[in-house]
């Protein structure tokens, strides 16, 4: 019996050792076939193997975007029926290929093959860019060896897949992109944000891809801020309530741990900086800015400079206009110890003439595991109320700021409100009886509290008002 137990133990140890040495990691793209093919995908898979003279096909999956399958279905020839685009490689390390599959006499067949321009598929999307009645195909190509990706636009017609993005004017590499109809002409455009490899004086650029009536091409490009580390956010939307024209909003992380924002509109297929860094170059490239407009764009750019790395452009109040953030330290944090994590008041602004008009001010808590929350500040709180983070119990205390105190951030006697986040896994504090549940998301519950005795009648709020000021992120 002892011998059998010894043998069993040895076998178990050997199995453990072998599994550890093998380093097996079932990466999807390394599988010979995608998992759990549907009946339709199986038909397409069989048709692809019939068309490709190779047995070791690896399917390739887009890394980002709305389409994440190796089998992408879309009507790309305008016949009212969906074709299938299949991404694959004959060998895993080879460049990706794509096959257009169509139903002919009720059977899926490969009707067109095309070599990709890199090893991986970053994304695939569809939009009317070239002026044809049917959608064009936009594909981003990438590889593990390069930070930049490569953009391409394809049209499919009469069984032929053609690359239609004219790259003679400039290269089509990018780090971030947007697809939208920026100039309201009924056709989509592409905004590409890129960082060059040091071959030009400026390292970061915005490029506009549009249809010029003859070709899909880069019709305008302008330099962006110096020393961009990465693009923190990109979005497009309405710039002002009075003007429905769309603008491109770019949040850039630059050296020194600061964020800045640049904003561009489009006129006659030319990028026009509304808030920008290098305005002289824009003038040379045909933006036709007046001296006053250049001074305004530069001044607004400096106003967007902020240390709050989480504040990016968005429609904060749901009115359809994209607001631009600015931020400043809450009172008491200017001279706080370096060990204390700073908390910022973030203001979201709309452009009104030549200046910013604030439509929202508040604090944003991104620190908790549940995704975070924000609390709007009423106008009378700005400059007079600060926030203290009670990290031991996941609570933010909103207190009246008293600069006369030696340590203003400890002035809990001037407390106005609290927000606490509690996890189901945390110790359930029995002292939450006077708190009100504001929201529950997943395993987290958000509580609000207002002390019964007001620290200042001018600054005091009710629990109902606090709940209205509170929003999940």
C-alpha cells in the first residue's frame, strides 16, 4: 500500500513539473481555430481552407473597437446582404491577411484575398469616406515591435478590394484616431494623431483624412504640443450651443505630468486650431487665423494646463456640447505635506466668444475600486470648501476651509457633508445608521451623510441636495 501511495505521489509531482515547464497559455490567436465556431462560421472556415493552400491557418482578432472577432460581417458591396471579412495568418508570426467571403449559390466562397501591412489587426470599422454609395473599410494594423500603428482605407467593388488611402503627402501612422463627419458634408472623415520617430522638428501631429472629390487623402496636418507622452483622451462633438459644427478635442499628457487640451475645427478640408500650441505653423498651412484669433487660441491653451491627470473633455451636463476641463488645487492643498495626495477642483467649461464659461465645478474621486464618483460644488462652495480623504474608511469629508487654522485640512469642526464607499467584503460599520444609500454598483454601496448641526448657514446643504450633487463615474 505504501508503495502504491509513493508511486501515486511521484506521478502527481511529475505531472505538476511537466505542466509548469510547458508554460501552456491558451492565447486565442495561437489556436488553430477560434473556439466554438457557429454553423455559419464553420462554413466560412471550410471555404477559407479550400481557398488557402495551407493547413496551419491562425485566425487573427482585432484588438480594439466594436468588432473583436476574426469573422466580421458587413455589407461592403451595397447588395443588401452581408459579406464576411476573415483575418488570418498562414504562420503565427506572418503578416495578417484578409479574405472577403461571399455567398454564391447558397455557399460561402472566398472571392478576394489581400495581404495586410503588419502582423496584427488593431481595429476594423466601416464608414462612407470615398463618396461611394456603400461603406468603405477602415483597418488599423499593428505589431508588438512598434508603438505606432498603420491606418488604411479599402473599398470593395466588383470582387476587388482596393487600398484607396493616398499616402503620398504624408505617412499614415497613428497612435490614436477618430472617425466622424467633422465638416457636415455627409461623408465621414478620419482624424489621426501620431508621434513621429524624430525625423521632423515637431514629434506629434494631427492629420485629417478626407475625400477631396478625387481621392481619399491627408488634406491637412498640423503639429501638436511638444513633449507629448501620450494622448489621454480624444473625442469629437459640438463646440458651442450656438454653432452645430463639430470640433476635435485632444487631451494630451505632456512632460511634467500635466494635461493640456487642443481643439480643432475644419474649414474647406483644412484643420483650424481653436485652442492650440503651434499657431504660426497653422497659419503657414492655410488656417488663415487673424492675430487676435491666434492670441486667443494660445491663451485658452495655457488655461487648459492642469495637473489633474483624470480630467478629460466630455459632455459633462448632457447638453450635446463637449466641455473643456480646467483644474486647481482645493484650498489647503497648496501647502500640504508631499505625503498627502492632492485633491483638485475640476471645472468644465464651454467656449463663449474668446473665453471659457463654467458650466460645472466639482471633485472627482477615481481612487476606489468601483469606478469612482463625482460631487458637484455649488457656486458658494468654490474657494471656501475643501475635501479631506479619510482613506481608512473610504470616506471623503467636505469641510469649510479655515485658513486661520494651523492645519486647515484637520478642521473637521467645519464639516458640511460626507461621502463613503463601502464594499460587501469590508467590515460593516455599525455607525452608518445616519447615512443614506445613494447608489449601489456591483459589490460597492455609496453612502451620503450631512451633519445635523450646520457648520455655516451659507454653506450648509441638505441630504437631498447632496444626493443631487452626487453622480457615479
